[in-house]
C-alpha cells in the first residue's frame, strides 16, 4: 500500500562554498525524494549577522510520499552531506533547507513547526514561493501574495 503524495515547499539557502552550486546540487538530491519544481535563484543580504556573505536562495515544490518528520530527517541529512555546521543563529552556512509548508497542515512538533514560523518576514522565501504558486495560501488562509506585499526588503536580486 503506497502513501499519499504530499505537496511540500522547501526553502533553500547558501552563502558559503559556491552557493549557487550548493543549491543546484541540493535540487538534484531533493529529486531523489520526489518530484521537484524549483524557483529561479535569488541573492539576498543576510537576515542575521551582517559580517557574512550574501545568500543565494530559492524555493522548491516537492511532491513526496515522505511524512513530515521523515522529510525533515531527509532534509537534515542533505544539509549534513553539504557540510552544514551550526555555529551561530542565522549565521553563514553551506546549505540550509527549511520545510516551509507541508500540504495544508499545521504542525507543532518538538522538532518541526509548519508553516515555518518566519515565513511572513522573509522576502527571500515569499518571492520565489510566489513565483511558483502565486495563488498559494498558508494553512491559516493568508495569501502568499499579500504576505509578500507587506514584507520587508532584504535587497533581493534575481541571479542569472
């Protein structure tokens, strides 16, 4: 018996060791977990400490049979394969994969909160999310388009 297919949204970010290549490699690794559609790549100033390089960000839509915690484990395994080290909050990283939305579920688990608690404040998440699904709404009904209009600017730039 097969599991149901869930539509999840994954935020990708990197600002170390060839960030663009880190995200493209991560996309290939996500494709092992299900069907992936990825946004264009964006560059943004750091959200946290400013003594670090700008980030490259994207959002992927992943259709997968993995349950939320299993998906979280798979995302963290990919981060670890990329040499992810957590030195400081909002610090530099080779790869960051955030589970933003999982179907229309609201999840409050000790290891996972979905939708991602910071989604409404992050134009580097909202812009690529809107690019992939302009009509998307969070599980609480808030439209991504409206959140993007009200979001602060992190000097978002499209990467060729």
